[in-house]
C-alpha cells in the first residue's frame, strides 16, 4: 500500500483518464488530477460539491454538482456550464455517475438526508448527450458507484443501503430493462460505494461501512479483500495506471460533513492487483 496523496478533505469518484488520476474532493469543492508522482493540478471548482466524473465523446468533462443536483460540462475555455438539471428527479443530493462511450450518463442520488433521516428508495437518472434527463430506474436504496460492461449493454449499480449490486440491460435508446440482483452482499456485510470493473467481470467495491475494499464476483462471492490502514474507511476505488492494474483507494475516517469539511484527513492510496480494468468508468 502506497500513499499517493494526503491532505484532502474527502476524496471521491476517482477515474483514470489521459494518463493520470482524476478525483473529486467533496468538501474541498474541487476536481483535481494527480499524476503517478503525486503532483496535483486543479481542474475545476464546484461550489455545490463535485462528485461523479466522466467524459463526452468530444472529450468534454462532465461533473456532478451535488447540492444543486446538476451535471456540469467544462467547455474549452475551462468554464463550467449546466449540462443537465436533475432537481426534479433527485430526492436529495446528486452523487456518483457513470458515462457511457456514447456520452449517455447514469446518475445516482442520496434519496434522503444522511443527517438523521431514514433511508428512502430513490432514482437513477439518465442524462442523454444533449442534456435531456429522465428517470431510468426507481426504487433503489442509495444508488451509488456504477459500472458499464465493455460491450456497453449492462449497467451495474451499487445500492449502499440495499447492500447489493443491481444490474440492468441497456437498450439502444438508453432505457434500462431486465432488472436483476447481480450480487447480494448482506451476508458479507458490505455497503457498496465507489467501484470499478475488471477484465474477469468482477467488481472492486469500496465498503463504506468498513476499512476495506473487496473484489466481488457476480452472485456475491468475495474473492479478495484489501485492508486500509486502521482508522480509514474506504469510500471509493478505481482501477487504472498504464496497465490498468493499479487499484486507487479513497480513504477517510468517516463521512461526517462537519468533521470532513474541517479536517484534511482524506487520502489516496494505491496498491497493485493482477486483473486489469475493464468497462467504464
């Protein structure tokens, strides 16, 4: 385990793109890139908190703006503009996002106020390349990290409070069908958060409830587990690096908005794995 970067507030939604890591810092309100030597570049500031990241086919960056429930697009001049307004479809803060090769995005949201409210089912929102939005699926318990398989035909969504991964078939028009449980994680006590797909069809899943990241096979068997340093829970992960075999982990002591916004204890950690990245993000 290697510390790539420390001193963040709360790192989330890591991606490997154009030879470097991209990551959102929720309470730092920035999207940053980090190279293999830990050198940081600020890409954008998002005052309403950045989360999920992805790219349109023309290379434009998309970033979820959490608290105002929007997807923003970074134009060629570096400025952010509204790509899609999701407010009518999200019950609480917009969150993680996966963007397909065709530019169609799927965005989750909290569904309820984490500060004391009971968990409530909510939607995954589909955003088409022109910025139009609609509900793609409902009844999910905190839809969070999501992946799209290499053939572009299957979306797999982690439900943090449902303790499962749910899969959908993606139709040509972007609609979702054939809903099914991809992995039941209740027995393993995993609360899936940010995740990555590998070339053997398994998912590396951050476990938001524990100090670990787990490799999960379809059906729910836990094939491997990476422990984070004591006192750091895992809130997101991604496979990347030049050979796709570097596993990046986003660690923090907890998810408490007040504590995380006042303390710079967020870290990016890396370790090596055998099976490389596949699919999106």
